[in-house]
């Protein structure tokens, strides 16, 4: 671990947790909306397809919101089966029109029967990794093909669940910078886990924050433990530092 790691990472988090970050990141998609539910839904769908090149993620997420008439909540709550056919052209890597239709139905189920996305996660907020697992079970209570289940990771089955942890960062953190939304004050940022992928994992290992070689649930727990020592109240602010060091500085 490098000397004075906290000061170094605090500086990098401050540098990259900046409004300029939005224009290059998929978080720009939910930033196009002002209604809470539109932000939640567009953010969830964008995070779901957030793997691969960031430009392609942004392009696909833009296309998806266009297909939903740029009113995600109204589309989710008001659609009928014929309107779901508007989504037939959509595909992003292995996430295809069958999956997106399933996700629209799943979201309607969450808002109609479980009080919305925030309510489901808040009910288990003392352990958000467990909450993700419970959310997945609730989400797929609707009729669906098994293929769609792979698009929501389950931490209790060993996954680092990078994309949904990133989504929770977007919704929960109020960074006072206008990047993360702080839409869900019912959940504490101290409960969040860092989105762990190849890039953040590699930087964390170089900094001595992570020893485990696989980017799995055990590695996430190890990384979280280290980051919470640096800032117990807001550990995932360091996601900006790890990402910036990897993506922009080739640290």
C-alpha cells in the first residue's frame, strides 16, 4: 500500500467526482430526466447493459429510452403487449428484445406490487448485497424465460455484482457535485459497495487494497473493508478514484 493512501485517493476522488465526468459516462442517460421514477428506471436499464465500450453503452441506452418514447416510467406503467413490440429492434450484446420486455414487465411488477425500486432495496438496506439477491427474486416473480435472469447478478452466488452496485451508487450517494443523484435518502451511502470490475480491481491491487485475484463477491468484501477504513461514511466515493486512475491515467 502506498504511503498516505487516503490523502492520495481523496485527491483523486475529488478530481474525478466532477460534473465533467457525466458527459463521458453512462450516468448521463438518467441525467436526461427530472422525475424520480424516470431517473430510477432509465438508470436501472442503463446499468443493466453497462458492459463493454462506454460509447456503445451510451448509444444503446439512448436507443432504448428512445424506443420507450423518452418517458420510461409512463412506458413501464402504461404499456400493453402490443406496445412492447416497439422494443423488438433492441439488442445490446447478449441483452436482446426478449430480455428488455421481461425487464419492463419486472419493473411494472416492482412499482405496482412492491412500492418501487427504492422500497425494495430499503427494506433490506442493512446488507445491500443481500438486498440485491432479494431484489432479483422479487423482480423475477413474473413469468419469464430463464435466459433473462443472468442480467441481474446475485452476490449470494459469488458475484461482485458490479453493474447493480454501480446503480446503487448512482441512486444513493449525494455527492454535492451533481454526478450521483442522492435520490434514495432512506439508504445510507455507508452501506454501498464499490463497483468492482477488471479495471477497478487492477488498480485496487496495485494500491494494495485488494489481494484476491478473482473479481468476485469475496474480493468485493475485501475491497469494501479497505475502503471503509479510509472513509466509513462514504466508501464508494473511491470508485471515482479507482476508475479515473485506470481509465484516464493508466496508473
